[in-house]
């Protein structure tokens, strides 16, 4: 029975890996054909928005990115199958257990080491994306030195923050018995909330420079918007996003008295003052519509379900043996669940993105109501789409799986009644 259960589990995981890979390839091919079918001329809906040269460049950027994603998906599927079924994980676990005596610190280090190993094997693809694909289309502004420095900082943060958290989760198994998963979930949730407060102050400045928005008409305009919408922010800051990329963004971060509005310096270069106000009104709309607490609540429920699933699987011998482990310690179950969960959650992406797009529509509507018209937001969306060479004609099924935001045309159509 154990052998059969283990074999069935192993084959099920192989099929899930292959099914996701086939779906990813099919979606990319489907989207490529759809984009090429509209590549001859600027679609009628965008002829007043995008010139022919920019549209051709956006098509080329979309297709180049799609080809890269095909390679990336194939590589990641091969690596995952190799890691799960090559015997590397049981071998590494045995070495770690022998070295540490199966202590919580040793097991935490083992789990973290596997995660870092997987990140390392993806470095060549990450490098190619930044210094070949993004460079080719004029988006890359980072240097090899800064790129490597970012990854070194990420490594140190992963060790400094991830290792103690993993140790605590493993320790809670011994401290709290059968209900360990509930305590572990509470600990992880508390850690995430703490990071949401501390990250803007302690972590983000490690990667980017934040400076107050200079005094002037724009600052006054944005502060009046914040006052008009009763959105309290400690400051409006500009982030030097241009030292890595020409892509742009705006967001607010922090909670309560630590909340601050952040604008990419590239955004300031690309948009006029009314358009920047509309973009910020959209971001405030997310806050006023309580989208962030809703997303945090959904994340909390999902992570609770994940910990319950881990606790259940950790009691099944076939789950361990399917991947070459001996039943016993919780660490392999945590690791294996982390490696395989994405094989299932991938199929729920359209549901999550549908919910996210609803939030975007609501934030757009809030911005239009706050501004008294939708024209400024529409102009901002058009400019950002042009500057970022966004795909203007994605296949609906592709956007359902991969787009957390509605397409430009969908957003404009939703905003038309308010324009």
C-alpha cells in the first residue's frame, strides 16, 4: 500500500509538472498568434493613442518576452523534476541531519539552502532578461555591479530573516504538538504584518534612495488630493527607480503614521501633473476601498489552508517516500509542499486575477469620481502603456492567467461613462 501510494503520488506530481508546462507553452503560443494577427497595423481603438512605430516596437517586445517565457517555463519544469526525483533532496537532507543532528537550525538551513540553490540556477535567465531582452528595448538602466549587489543583499536578507523564521516554525512543532500548524500560521502571519510595517523603513532603503518630493505645484496638488480624500500620509517621496529600469510605478506603503506615498522618478518624467494626480487617486482608491485588508485576509486564509495541508501530508508515509525521504521529521514536508504547491495554484490564477482586476476597476472608478472626470486617468494609462510597450492585444485566455490588471482597452471602456 505504501509503495503504491508513493508511486501514485510521484506520477501525479510528474503529470502536474508536465500539465502546467504544456499549459504555459500553449498559452504563450496562443498569445503569440493573437498578437501577430493584429500586428500589421495599429488597431482602430488605439490609432489616436499610439503611433505605428511605437506599436511595432510593442509587438516586438511582447513576442520577444513570450519567447523568453517559453524558455523559462521549460527550464523551470526541468529543474523542478530534477530536484524532486534525482535523489538530490534526500541526499542533502541526510548530510544536513548528520551535520546538525536534525536540530531545528540545521533543518532550517537545509530548507533555505534548497531555496537559494533554485534561485541560483535561475540566475542565467535573470541575467539574460535584464541585460539582453530589457537592454534591447531600451528599458535596462542597471549595471552588472548593481545587479549582483542586489542579489547579494537579497541573499543576506533571506538568511537574516528567513532562517530565524524557519527555525521558529520547526521549533513550534515540538513546542505545541498536534496543533503546531495553527501556531506556525500565527507566527508567519505576525511576521508578515511586522515586515509590512518595517520594510518601508528598514529594507526598501537598502535597495533604493527615497527623497522628499520637492516643494512646488505638484507637491501641493498631491497633498490637496490626500486631504480631499482624507488619506493621511506621512510624506510624498520620490524613488530612484531609474537606476535599474525605465519602467515606472507609484504606490503607497506602510501603515498608520508610517504610511508614505512613493512615486518613481521615471513616472515624474513621463506624466503631467493632472495625470500624476489621477494615478495617485487610483492608488488612494485601493486604500479607500479596503483592497489591501481584503488581500491580506485572503492571503491569511490561504496560508492557513497551506499549513493545514502540510500538517496533513506530514502524517502520510507515502508523501515522504514518493520523493525518497524516510517519514519522521517535518522539514521535508515543509520543503516538498513549498516546491509543489505552485503546480496546483497555477490553475487558480484566473480566479485570483479576476478578483484583482475587479479591484483595479473599482480604484479607477474612485479616481474618476475624485477627479471629477476620467480624461486625466485615461491619458495617464495611455502614456504608461506606450512608455512600457504594453501588449495592447493580449488573448483573453492569456490575460486571464497572467494579467492582474485589466488591459488598456478594458479600462478605458469601463471609464467611458465617467469621461
